[in-house]
C-alpha cells in the first residue's frame, strides 16, 4: 500500500513541477485527459493472485 501512495505522490509532484517550470503548457491537460481516457480501458488488469 505504501508503494501505491508513493507512486501517486511522484506522479502528482512531477505534474506540478512540469507545469511550474513551463515544460507542459496550460492547455495540455485537456489533451492528456483525452489520451488517458482512451488508453486506460485498453490496459490489462492483473490480480494479485495470478
């Protein structure tokens, strides 16, 4: 569980840093959201028992 929380923190912190230093522009969030909306359902789901 700690690994999951650490990964989420790293993702959120990197997004904040990218926006803060101008690596990602303001309008990029909508494009990322659309991309992830179509990408996420195609990812396979793995259970811990397999």
